[in-house]
C-alpha cells in the first residue's frame, strides 16, 4: 500500500482526502502542524508528502527545505495563494 503524508492545518481537507485515497488503496496520514509532520515523516517514511504552503509556525517552503536535508521523498506543494 502506498503511504502519503499530508501536512496541512485544515482538518476537513484531511478527512476528505483520506476518504478519497482509500478508494485507490492509498493510505493517508495527516499532520496538522510542521513539527508533527516532520516527526511523522521520520517514523513513517512515506512514498509522497503533500505539503501546505501556509502552515502555523513556519511556512511550507521552510518545511520542505527541512525535509530535503534528510529525505528525497517526492513533495507536492499545496496552496490557496493567488499569486
């Protein structure tokens, strides 16, 4: 089974994506803040990370730079920004 880590503070989005991914035999793990996301990444070693750009505490770009120090996991950046 493919494991996906979603790092996003929107709880509803996590629930929605989890239900959707289950249809395709994909397991979604959700972390709602950067610190928990990075801890989960180290434990889970997911196949893919979906990362929100606008997170509490530090932005997704900073989190992505931290991920890249220890992992080459593919990262999809998710944003609601207009620019």
